[in-house]
C-alpha cells in the first residue's frame, strides 16, 4: 500500500517522514520522483534499469511495477511528491500540464496527504537556501545572524504564492470526494510532533481495503529524530519589512473581499 505526501519544497515533508519512520508500520522513501536523485529506489534509476515499453504499457502498469519493488520490502510505503514533480511520473511527454499521478494514486487506493505550510515560511526558507547554499537543516540562529547581504525578491514571493495556491486547488479538486485524502497543516504537525489520530484512522481504513492489518498506535510510537527547524529566516534578509508590509496589505484586501 502507498501513502503519498504532496506538497512544495521546504514544507516539512522530511519531518513527516521522520514521524512515520519512528513507528513500525510505514517505511518512508522520500522524494522518489526527484529528477536529480541517483538513489537506488528513485524512479529515475528504476526506469534506467527496467526499460519499460512505452508503446505497449500504460503508465499505471509502469508505476504499479515500480511501487511493487518497494512494497516487496515493506507492505506500506510512504513517498514525497513535490508540486514541481507531479508531471514527472506520466512516463510520456505532454505539452499540457497533466496530473496523471493523482489519477494513479486514487486508482491504487493510496492515502494522499496534502502537507500545507504557509507560503511566506517556505519562501523565506527557500530564498535563504538558494543564496547561502548547503543544507538549511544545519543552520541555527547564530549562523543566520552572521549572514549578510541577503535580500528578498518581492516579485518572486508573489509567483511562489500563486504557484502554491494553484497547485493546492488542482490537488484538492482532483481529490474531491476521495475517502483517503487528508489535509494536514504543517503547524499542527510540528506542534505535536506526532501523526494526528484522524490521519492514523484514514491509514488504518485504507489498509483494510488492501487486506493489511494495521495497529494505529504503531504508526508512530516515539518522537521523530528529525525535528522541525526553529530558525527565524526573517532576520537574515535586510528588506524583509517590505515583504511583511506587502503580505499585510494582501491580507487586508482578502479580508475585505471575503466580507
């Protein structure tokens, strides 16, 4: 059985995977559709060895065979799918945006989790990582305070925000009425550092459809080794106040429109 977290970069997907890893039911495999990954279990490496016949096989067949290699190791596997990777698993070229992977996940009766984090937080974290380089998980408040000459591209924030919102709409529209879809807010996950009871119930119910007995208490029974970062990326950018002002203006406008 498959559990897929769909989100954008810097949203805490590794932290969620760490929560699953600290249990005995779900085995996390990370970003398997990352085109730069050379890990043994990545989709890219699978295709290089499997060499599917695209003219005779459907995309469902190829993905089913791919995930079967994981399920032979553990009966329930967890993967991360980033919004900018959802078109990769189509296994065919298309000039139009396609969300074939969403159809496959429903066909496979997978549990689909939308892990959502505030667009401002993901933008700040991504901007810092792009300008400084390295692994942002290793940065702390001291290193952030020592960072100099960093500025935010305000226009890029608007693009990032629209990107996240557009993909959220596409995902929720595709999963409308699907019983194994769960919307998880990052802040709620980070607060408890634990898989919510409602999500455990969704996983257990889906597992029953696959004839897999699951003890919901064993989905996570210890705190994860990976903890959410407490770094405040705002202090690294000299012009953050400009972004903050723009965001507050947008919130006021949106509040007025909703009223």
